[in-house]
């Protein structure tokens, strides 16, 4: 499976789920079980590589603004959700996290920003196909700390200055 096929699966499931992250995860599992186990492993490698690429302080800050706070676990689920938004949103956010203000049509912090189940879709599909737990993907270990410079998430003035478009759209009064 190449990158184009990976994103096509992600996008197709999101569109058919009409943006519902839980439904998107369910649809993704349904589509992955139609593939062979090696393709599911390829999908998992693509997903995990992007998940690790998104482990960055600047993205965590953007998630903090969008979600009005973001714990370690919430940031893990946010990164799954960000991948689930598709290539344009994902790559755009990596290039400039503040650009999420324009990249996202709608954002409801009660529903959006949390797609934990997307992170398990390949595991579930692989287990359904083979009856086995997914093996090690052979990827480098996840970094212990996010990439970049840590931010003081409690400093609203700093967040407003660092993410002016996100702050204005999602936190402005």
C-alpha cells in the first residue's frame, strides 16, 4: 500500500462517516478487512509514521487552543483525529499548526479532536483477518518527548500570540 492508497482509505471513510470519528473508525475497519493482512500492516505503518510525525509541541499547543486544554492522552487522540482529517489538513497542520483555523470547516470540541478508535482500526482489522495480534511494525520507537520547544500551555497570552488565527476563531470572545 502506498501513501495515496492510505489517504484514499482515510478520506473515503471520513466522507462516508460524514465526519463522525467513531463511525469513520468502524468504516475503516470494514474496508481494511477486505484487504490482505500485509496491506493492513502497510496501512498501520503509514498511520503510525504520521502519528509519530505529529508528536510535536507546536501541534500540542494548537490542540490545546482548539480543545480548551489537552492532556497527554487527549493529545494522543487528537493526533489520531488529525490523521483522520486527511492529507491536506494533516500536512497543512504540520506545516503551520495555526493554519488549522482555515483548514477546518467546522470544529465542535465536544465531538471533534478525539479519534482514539482510529488509532486501533488497523489492529482490529488485522486481528479479524488473521486471528492474531498485530506484530511489531518494524518502525523506530516513538520519541519520548515531543519534537520542538515546549510551550507553557497555561499562558493564554503566549498561546494567543503563537496561534493568533486559532485563538481568534476558537477562543476569541
